[in-house]
C-alpha cells in the first residue's frame, strides 16, 4: 500500500466513509471531518508512518504541514519521511 492509499484509508476511517469516497483532491472539510476528527487523523497518521507531524491543532494555519487536501497531506508525509532518512 503506498502512502496515498494509507492516507486515504486513515481519513476514510475518520470520516466514516469508504476509501473509494475519498480522492486526492478531497478536502477534510468536504469529507465532514471536524477539528476533533482532524486531530485524530493526525495522530493516526503519525502512528501509521512513525513520524511527528508539525501540526498545532490550536493554530492550524501556522503549521508547516498543509492539510488542505488529501494530496497535500500525502506530500507532507512523504517530505517528513524523507527528512527522517
């Protein structure tokens, strides 16, 4: 399973949707994920990929991690994984 498929699976689980309902262009808002769901998604992503996501739930706009779409989350994870290697 590639990074994007894993991200889609995690986000679909948080949104109580099927993975087929989540596309790279999906926004978390369009999937019905609220701020609590977002935090839970970030925790799940950190656990799944063994990374530390630089995300401040109190000030998401200030984070150095783009959560605007599934694709941007995937890119952020791949960047963090590359930096850890």
